[in-house]
């Protein structure tokens, strides 16, 4: 099943600061519950996993994220993500583009995603996948906003903030893909 959707979110910092945060993998991964980055492969793609607990059942997804195009000047990032259920019960491939725009004193980010899903997650329709994408992006942006505000608070108390790492990539696509698969598995388990 192939699906195209768009989501937006805002963070309460200027566009340069938001961009630097969105390309900091450890920071971004800390904003996605259960996500971790395990490293990079020989091509430079990021490897990671997301673990979820569905009642008594724990699931884990492993995936790969690679930058297709990155423009720091215009703050646009295009990424390809692919992931598989650790138990081999399906996969998801996504291409997404993140655009960061100044919005007064805040920043708005637009995420355009094209996802191909196989396995059990494919039986759920576009509406459910859009709901999951909105929920995942909303949760991510809330966590990122809290982290950026926390860093501002730390910075105003004269404690140096952790410097942004601009050599890394955003795992939002993995979060969306995992969210879609998570919802599908949760509904499947509820039926059992």
C-alpha cells in the first residue's frame, strides 16, 4: 500500500536554531520515544531501532535512514528510510522531505511523506496512517519543543548548552513508519 501525506509542526525557536536541532541525531532520537541510533553503515546511512511495548508484548523495528539531499541554506532535507519488523512480519519504505521556515519568533516545519507498507500494517487504510503520522509528528514536536525550551533555560543560567551537531540527520521518517506499524500491530493484538 502506497500513501502520500503532509504534516506540519512548530517549535518555539528561530529557524536557524530549529534546523540545527533537527539535524542533531542524538537530540532528535531522544524526542522519539523508544528510538535509538546505533551508528552508521559504510555508506554513511544511519542505522537505528525503535522498541515499543504493546501491553505484555514488546516489539522492535530496525531501520536505515539515508540523506538523499540536504540544503542548509534553504533548510530542506530529503531522506529515504526503510525498516523491517525484527520478527519479519512486514516492512515499510518512506521518502520524506522536511522544510523549515521562519514563522515570526518560532519555526514551522513541513514534512511531506510517501510511504510504501507491506505486511499486516498494509491492511489498515490511509485514514489510520494519517492519524498515526499526525500523532507521531505531534508527539515528536512537543518533545523537541520541551528540549529546546529546557536548553534555553540552561543557557540563561550560564551553563553551556550542548552544541548542535550539523553533520547528522532527522529520523522523523522512521518515527512515522514505526508509528504506522505500531498502530497496526496494536489493533491486530486488540482483535486477538
